[in-house]
C-alpha cells in the first residue's frame, strides 16, 4: 500500500491513572521529511513516540505506522523503524564496536556486510577514534552519535528520535542536524522531539505539544504566519522598567525579554499595536525603540501555549 | 535461523558483560567458597573433646568402667580427677572445664535403683551447644541427675553414636549446595534483567526484532553454565576440605542440578518482572531465600516440622534438590529412583516460566 504518510494517528490518547499524558492527538507525518515534535518537559513527547513504536498501548485512538495498525502486533514494524531513546540506552560496559556489532546481529545484518557497514558508520559519525572505547566513558556528543549510528544501522524507513540533543553542546547539535538532513535526503522519515526552538525551526513540519494536547501544527513558516498576534519588538536601555510599563495593559498578552529586547504579543484584532506600546512607555517615561516585526517560532510557541483565558482576555 | 543468531547475539553480549563485571565474577566464585567455609565449619554440632573433670567418690570397678566408656565416646576429654563436687563447681566457674561428672559413693547401688540418679552431670549452661550435648549424654541408658528414666540393665553401656541427628559437613554440604545455587542463580538473573531495565537498555532491546523468548533464554543460558561451574567448585571444595563423599554418579548429580538451576532461574525471571529496581530484586531474592534455608530440611529435619511448614517446604525447589543431593551423594541412590523430586522441580520450572513469560511482555506499560 503506497501511502504519502509514514505515520497517521487519530485521537491517540494515553492516560496514566488520572494524568492525561497525551490527549486525542491527530498526526500526519509525511514520508521522507523531518517532523518535529516541540514541547516543554512533561508535555507527552516521549509517551507519544513510545505509543507509535508499540512500547505503550494507547488508552484510546489508533495510529497507522508504515502500514501497521497501532494498537496491534508491532512485530513486523520493529525491523523497519529505528528508535533513539531519550536516555542513552546502549551498553556502557561494551565498546563502541561491540555495541554496533551487537545491534547488527540483532537486526540480522548479513555477516559479510557487517564489517563494512560498521566501518562506514564509524566514519560517518566520527567515531573511528573511539572504536575500542567503552561506550559508558564517552562524552555526551559521542554517545549521541553512537546511538544514532545504532538506530540507523539497519537502514530503517522511519527514525523516531526522542530529544536526541538534550545532552550535547551546540556544535554537536549542528553536526547532528546535518546528519539528519542527510538521512532525510536519503528517503528516511524522521520524527524528532525537542524543546529547542532553533531545532524546531529546521524541521520540515512540526507539531507543538502542550500538556498532552497538540496546540498547533504545520510548517514553521505557516505557524509563524498564523499566530493571530502582532509582534512588537521593544529595544530599551532599561528593559526591566519597560517590562513594568507594559505589564499593566490587558491587551498585551505576553512580554518576553530577550537580552536588551522585549517581544510583546498583542492580538491581531487590535489595530494600533505600536501606538499602544509607545503610549505606555511614554507614560512611564521609558525611552525605547518600538517597531513591528515578524513572528519567530518562539512567539508561536508562547502564543499557542497560552491558556484560552489568557488568549481571549 | 534468524532467531537462533539473535539468541547467540544476546548470549555473547551477556558473557562479554559478565567478563567485565568484576563484582559479579567475584561472587560467582566467592559466594560458594565463603559459604562453604562458613557453613561447613560453623554448622557442626558434632561436638568433641569437651574439657571434663570427674569426681569419682565411689572408685569401684563399676565406676571405673563407666569412666572408661565415657572417655571412649570422645565427647569428653577427661583432663582431671578431683575429690569433691565442690572442686568441680569451682573449675566450672573458672571456665577450666565444660562438664563435671560426680560419681557418688553409692554408685553401684544407685545403678540398680530406678528411683535415684546414678551419676550427676554438672554442665556449663552458658553454652547452648554444651547443654545440648549434656542432654544427649543424659539419654544414654544410665540415669543421670534427673533420674526420670531408670536403667533397665545393670551394664553401663555408652553408645558411641550418641548423636543420631549428626550434622557434620557431610550432611550439611549437599544441602548447602542447594542454598548457594538458590541464592546466586535467582539473584543473578533477577538483577541482570532489572539492571537492564533501570539503565534503559531494555527499552532499546524491546524495540528491536528480538522476541521476549530470545531475550529471556539468552539471558538465562550463561547463568546455567555459571551454576554448573559453581557446582563443580562446591564439589571440589567439599571433597578437599570436608571429605564429603560422592557415592552416587556425578552425572546424576549434574542432571539433578540442571533441573534445579532451571527452576531457580525461572524464579529469578519472575522476580525480574515484578521488581522495579535492583534493590527490590535483591530484597525479593532474600525473601525467597529465608524459607529455602529454614523450611527445606537444610537446617531443621523436615519430618519434625509442622504440617503447614512442610507444605510450604514442598513448594520450594531447594527441598527437592536437597533430597536429590543427599540421596545421590550420601546414599548412592540413582536419579531414576528419586524421580518424584525431579518431577516436582520440572513442574515448578514450568509454572514459573509460564508466569514469567506472561508477565514479561515487550511493552513498558
Ligand atoms: N510510565 C508512566 N507512568 C506514569 N506517568 C508517566 C509515565 N510516563 C510518563 N508519565 C507522565 O506523563 C507525562 C508526559 O511525560 P513524557 O511523555 O515523558 O513527556 P516529555 O517526553 O514531553 O517530557 C509526564 O507528566 C510524566 O510524568
Ligand atoms: Mg521525554
């Protein structure tokens, strides 16, 4: 069955007792794309990924992953997906090569191909120097590259990566994303969860998750274009004072400080956002440069994770 | 085919990790040897050569014969003859002797009189072992201080097999084998699996094509081999240090042990599906170990236990294993003669394995 989507989920929910970790999630993940899953800690990213690979049984709802129905026997799915757990889950007391060999054996990679495949991965993921090192003694970035190498060793069609970059430095993160793009170009579908905005921005599409509920999805551009908010940027010498001046107005949904700048979110219905901000600043005697700007993903995140009351007020 | 190679991959991995785990490796050898030394030497109520003094106030042919026979038992080591019971008291108090024997003037007459004790034993009651020996001595066919059982014959006869329930190493070690294997096999498997869960390895493994059966069997096989190695170790140490006989066939013993090890590994698997942390797994192992020591006939004779305790004991694999090892090693019994015990072990393994397989699903919830 040819299907444009690697993953289709409808009404997927997972409850742990009273806690609704994931609620009525609908997802469509296109093939060959990098699909981001953005949300703060505890928003249900890991739970969703675990349901999609058959590790957790959904409380409600169904999904179709690479043509396999969830819930159901995920057995034939296993060789076709690669899963990188949030916590490093390879064997710390085995060397890099031993870990790769083990994974190769588990996935029944033919004996004659094993060596070349492992050497290829060691080169690709910059682990040649670590081949005889115990995995447990490596740095965060090295562990992460090993985990990715193990997840892709058997050429999976779908890669599920759960916060792969949470324990690595910025340079390693950039390199890691370069690897993901290379894999996606090769036709692999990648679903990656993150709580970093800059990473979410690199995805072809993304869904934003808040307390188990999907609050937005689309391409980063679509999301940025449809916040329903004016974004006013305020550059002030004294951002604290400026923030105080703006906090009192109920039209102003949110004020976020970024260094010397403030990002002020005001509903689109309001026609004079710059004037409003300027007026408050003048009243408090704050001198600042005020201008309208376009939404960043951070602004999208702030606006979609507001409670309905905050939004409507 | 693929399944077999996955199984081999798991076994290889397990062995590789075991080789690097010095602590576990040390325990494989250390637990049997240390336990053997502890139990082999300590659980030994075959008390001999208790320091004894005698106040023979009769000094007749009969009393001297009694002393000679007392000496022959080797239970007592007669170091001194004194004149009065008071002298015995003093030596007891000072700890110079453990037993004092008073033979009264009218010993010859008392022996014939069922109403009066013929001999008085003064005992250092602060040591329970010595008291128990004294009680055994009292049960000899001569009436001592209590005089409750009168002698029926005039000859003073002291039986050398004064301790019919002798717990020499010869009797302890076949049982100890069962206890050691219970502890190590159950603990190693339970901890090995729980550790993988704690470290997150299991989440990775169950997302691969490995099946639950491959995972469980692959984890268990290396430990069967380890159990067999421990068994060899126990037999060698038992032979060298305690001269424990091996009257039956070694092959029979190994077959019996195979069945027993399987039962314990299955139980370890069950524990691993319940325990969330390594600590819990250890606790549950100890919880299972206590009845294995107390109710299996290892410490207390099975026949003397209350009915309920016996029933519990029958459920424990180690009870059956101890019967098997005592039978094979000490009584030269053939494995087939002991088949009910084998059947019991097989049943236990089957039930435990089923329980483990049902509980061990390839899921996290
Ligand atoms: N096995 C579990 N049992 C109970 N609660 C859980 C379990 N797994 C996750 N949760 C809860 O579900 C919520 C979502 O968790 P998770 O999916 O791990 O979030 P994220 O990956 O986005 O940080 C959290 O509140 C977490 O505490
Ligand atoms: Mg998570």
